[in-house]
C-alpha cells in the first residue's frame, strides 16, 4: 500500500530522530517523539479493532495477549524493516556510527511515529489499512504465537477458524499432561502435548502450521551434517 502525504512536513518529522536535531539545530526540524506517542495509541486501537473482527471466538484474555504480540517492539521493528524505514531515518552522526539505524527499539519507535503522522495527515482509516494489511503477513507475528499465526493462515486460505479440543489428560493434579487437537474443515490437522492446556494448544497449532508448509525449516548446520553422516555409517 502506497501512502502519499498531503503534509510532507509530517512525514519528515516522523523520520527525524532526536539525535539529528541535537547535531543540526539550524535545520529547525521537530523530532518524531511526539508522533511516536500518538502512533503508539493509534496502533493499540487499530490492533484491538483488527483482532476483534478477526478472532471472533477469542475471549478478552486471548485478545489481550494477541494484541500485545503484534504491537511489541519486535513485531513493529519487523514491519518497519519491511517498509525500509531505517533507510530514510534522519540520525545524528554518532547514532549512525553506533548502528542505531538497525536497532529494533528505534525501528519500532519510527514505525509508531509514521503511523501517528498518517493518522494526522489522512485519518484513522488510512492508518488502519496500512497496519492491518501488514498483519496478514504471518511473518509479522512472533515465532511462538502459533495459535495466532494459524488462525490468520486458516482464515486467509480456507475461510475457516481452527477449534481446539483437549482429547486426553494424564498424570496427577500437580503434574498433569494435556493432549490437544486442532480441527478445521472437519479434520484434525495437528496434535500437541503440554503441561498446560494452552501449551498443548500452541504445539498443536505449530504442527498444523508445519503440515501447511507455513513454518520455515531451520537451516542445516555443519554439525547436523556430521551427525547425519555418522548415523548413516552406523546404519550401513
């Protein structure tokens, strides 16, 4: 999605770090901290509305956890990187030399500032469209939020909502194990075992994501190759 600002000064402000102003007071630019403050509040509302409409079977607690996962520093920094915001950020020489352009905290703050600028320039709906469409990319979700990622994938690909069932429990009350299955389109797509119901559901969602090809396999290391070679010799 392309955004064309009516007020270019807002865009410049959203991309101006305070370290630049400290070194270039003659430029007369405002830094992006006030826009960052505004954008943080706007993102909270956008995320809440997006999740409210997307996860219609989730309760308040689950929605709160999901919102925290999509507006945290790691997720916002990933989105900032997707838009290459670091390349356009005005930094002081000292901050630039220390690698501030690629710091997650600065990237996340810049993304918030840009959202704040879009809100002022074009309104809530423009900011909503930009952020909510970005969330369709499951890579924006933290790696351990498998339930959230699976729900995004199944709704986008199958127009279906996954359901979780605890199908078995074992062990004494203080050391209980749970087995969960995740079901959508009338079939079981993943099974997980955990010490809590939530952990079991997360692992079931992970297995389903793997079966759908939505999780990248880790790269094979040199150690992996050596172990595979040893195992092959032992089998031979």
